[in-house]
C-alpha cells in the first residue's frame, strides 16, 4: 500500500475528497496532512477522518524540520491540495517526480506567484476567457512550472463572478484529482 502525504493551507475540500477516495482503494492511503495554517479548515476534516495533522511554521518549513517530519512517514507521494507556499528545493530534491500539485487554471496561463484561489478566477474573468479548468502537474523549484500530467477544461460562459468560476473549477478538482493521483502512483510505481 502506497503512502500519500497531503499539504494544504485552507478549507481542505480537496484534501477531504482525496482522503475519502483512497480510503476505498487498495492503491494508497493518506497517512498525514501537513498544514502551514493553524486555523485551516483542513485540520478538522483530516482529524474527523482519523488522519494525523502536522501544523508547521515558515521557519520550520525553510529549515529541515518539516522535511525530516515528512521523512518519518516514508511517503511515496506528496500532494499539494490547496497549499500556497512554494516547495523548497530540498523537498524537490528529496522527492524527485513525487510531488504533485493542482492548479485552478489551464497552465501555463494564470500561473505563478500570487495566482491562487479567487485571484486566478478573477484574472480569468478579467481577460474575458470563455473557458478555464484545472492543471495537475509535477512540482519543481518554480511556481506552476513542473511537467503537466492532466488538464480538464470547463466553459465559463455566463459566469459573472470569480465565485461562480470557482464553483465550476472546484467540481473539476473533486471529479479528477484523486483518480489522476492514483493513475500516477500506479504508472510510476512511485
């Protein structure tokens, strides 16, 4: 059974979906959730599903403390599920081709520092795009520049607010992220 560690910063809807998905497979289990936000909704969601949570600070993340804590779980894959900080080079080096992220837009458009959540969706609307979507990619040292593994589009014709776009994108995330993670684990023999 493969072991997945999730990194999340917010409400934890993607994390919860992933935990529940893998609880019903023979492929992998989520063994821990790491968060940089002591008030994140993901904490209660993970605890409710009996998944250990580790809360950490910026200084612990930038030192080797969090990397060492992650290493104790011997994970096969790290998954960023709404995690807002850039992964340090030490993580990328320690887990080559074993860190996945989901981005709420069709990369390479609307990626990079500061492009997360409603900021992305508002930028998409401001540019009068007719579609947006999700991009699941490997993580490297740069924001949103790792190799693309999967993209799915959705029409946003008629959407007037970033929140309306977010609803459509969240539906795609919940529909596809877990199965793409499973396919990646299976194909890579991570």
